[in-house]
């Protein structure tokens, strides 16, 4: 069964583009942004990071049996873009923080899962609500991050967020992906 799942995962990656899994020691580079430039929503945006998380579940029809949920933070290369005429290292750091925020909220989700979802029955009853709340908080945090930092142009606010994000990720280090 695991071999079939692995094959399906690999096939999906080939069909839908390359994904980078978040790792502490692997930072984004401009070469990771492979989509054509798209400024439909905002002509002033220099780059766009498409990131988030994926999860897989192994559960039983027996509500008392243990459940296994794996949550992976991903960056989608083929949906992330940059304006090569306007990019620089500072903007890349701002985009990296979007990816780091995705990891932060994946850790929050993992924490909630560990605390509230131990069995297949717990999964059936609670997972959608837990996921929905974390996903909403994640989306709102990403929006606030861009608004308050003015898409990274407010260097003081950007520095504050850089520190906050690093601190929060470290605070939840016991919930990093295994």
C-alpha cells in the first residue's frame, strides 16, 4: 500500500509541478520561482510565493484505532514567480518569510493534531474543524504580514516580523516534521 501511495505522490508531483519541502537549512533562491510573471491582482508586486501545506492520513474504519497524519510544508515552484528586473536579496528574504510562515502554521496544525486527534474517530469528528481554523489563521497571518510590512518595503516592520516568525518557529520546534 505504501508503494502505491509513493507512486501516486510522485506522479502528482510530475504532473502538477515541482515542490520544495520546507527545511531549516534550505532557503529559497530566485531559481526556485519558475512560473511566468503574473500581475493580475497588483502591478506593484515584484514576486509571488505560492506555498502552504499538504497532509496525508492513514486511518481505520474502527473509530478506536490510532490515526497517523503527516503534514508537509511545501513551496510550489511552478506557481511562484518573480520580476527579474526588480528582484534583490531583500525581496527574496521577504518571500522566504512567506514560506517560513507556512511552516509555522504547519507546526501549529501538527500541535493541534497531536493534542486532539489520536484515533480514527477523533479524526472523523475533529480534523475538519481543526484544519479549517488553522487554515483561516494562516491566511489571515499571511495577509497581515504583507499589509504591515508593505510587502517588505517597511524595513522596520519586516525586521520585527523576521524576529517574530523565527521565534515562533523555534517555540514550536518539537512539532517540526519528522
